[in-house]
C-alpha cells in the first residue's frame, strides 16, 4: 500500500515515528510536512495556534494541490497526523481523490485545553473515513461533531526509536539519576509544586524539559534542573539511566495515560505514575509499576524503592515484560488502525 503521510516532523508527539512504523510494516510511505511548508517562524506558529489556523486555509489548499500533483503515483491512503491545520476546504479537496483518509490525533481536541487550536479540525471531522483517538470520552464527542467512524486506541512507544541501550554502562553520567521527571512545565498543571514537595521530602529528583524557568518556583527547582527537552538517544539514556521515572498526566488534556506510560517501561526504567483506572488496567500495581494519588504517597514509594534494590529491579523487569506483552508499540497500533479501516 502507498500511504501519503501528512504530519509535523518537529513535534515530539506528532513526529514521523508512526510513519516509519508503517514502513516497517511493509508499506510505501510518502512523508510530507505541511507545517514546515506554510509556517515559517515561532511567532507565526503562536499566532496560528491561538487563531485556530484559519488564516492558513487558502495556503494549505494550494500546497496540497501542488504536492499531490507532483506525486508519481496516486496513494492508496492519506494518513493525517494531528490535523489542526486542515480545515473543511482542504479536506473537501482531498475527498475528490476518492481514497480513504485517516486522522490520528493523540491530543484532546474536544477537551478545550488549547483554546481555538483545533477549531478547523472540528469542522472537518465529517470528511475523515476513520478518526483515531486516545480517550474513551473522545469517541462520542467526535461523533457529536460529525465523525463517521471513531476508533479508540492507546498511545504507544516506538519499537526502534525507544529501543533500550544494549549496555547500560554506555549511558553517560549526565543522564543518570535516582528519580527522573522528563516533561514540560505547564501553567495550571502544578507539576512544579508536586516536584518541589518530593524534593522537600528528601527525594533526589532530576528534571529535564522546556519552560521550567517560567515556573514561580524556579529558584527552588533550578538546582535539580538537568536541561531542556530530550530526544533520540539522549531521551532513551535519561529514562534508562534513572532508577525511577515519574509519569505525570495533563488534567487539561483529560489524560488517564500518556506516551510516557509505555515509553518508560519499554526503555527500561521503573514506571512511577499517577493512579488511574487505565494505568491499573495496563500494569499490575506493585508488580509491574507503582502508582500514587498525591505527592506524599509518591515520596514514600520513591524513598522505599530507592532503599530496596531487589524489589526495584523486580518491578522494573516486570514492567519491561508487561509493556511488550500488551502489544502497544507503534507497529501494533498502526496495524490495528489499518485493519479497522479495511473492515469498515
């Protein structure tokens, strides 16, 4: 199958990882990045994010016509990752090609956290043959906006990008830690308060990610800050090099699990995350992973595990096995999506 894959190569959660997984499954994938083509600066991106990308619609439609006209062969499927920049005009043009169109979006477009970011997407949902979502609550909300068919899947790790480093001795000292959190500071999510509570209880926390200097608690957190956003082997090293790796959710995004829920145990750290029904369904608590309801419980769990190497290693190994047994890699999820489309 030839798949025209439209996504944002710069965004960590909407990158081309799934496109590469489709290639590994034997498909011919044509990668195109419309974001790079029509958005030329960080300032432009901020403006379009806040205004719902409606100013880009004529540009996007022209770009699509030009790129598709240049294709040597007609694709059998169009796969759109995220989709916030494609309004109904662009989608109606794509529909004239008479091939299936899949939307994959691991955000929460119907949740309202991001203001007008997904305004164009909501209007264009009826144009997709299959919409893929990560939350049960999204299924009916998408249908209420006119989506024809909605498939709920989980997020996923990537079998190649997140492959553990073969020899842990090769992980550099700057990526080793006792308790790691890798993620962005987000206003109103209280991640900074949570981490500071751990630190004040004596938990040796290391923080990687963007925007932490914007936190009102930056002065207290800065000594524990190890650097900005991580990618590639550095990301794998920081997770695998931690004895315990924290998984935090976005309340604004109505998360009950995130990509970290799979990447952390797949890479090979002990997954320590907020207790949710989805996390408890994925992993046996205390056996494959550990969960908490608040910072006090998290601090106690971390303190106990840091003192018990045998228990910590047992849970870590169990978590690595369980996430593989759960079949939630990009290749697994992509196969499920294509099967659903074939059966529709």
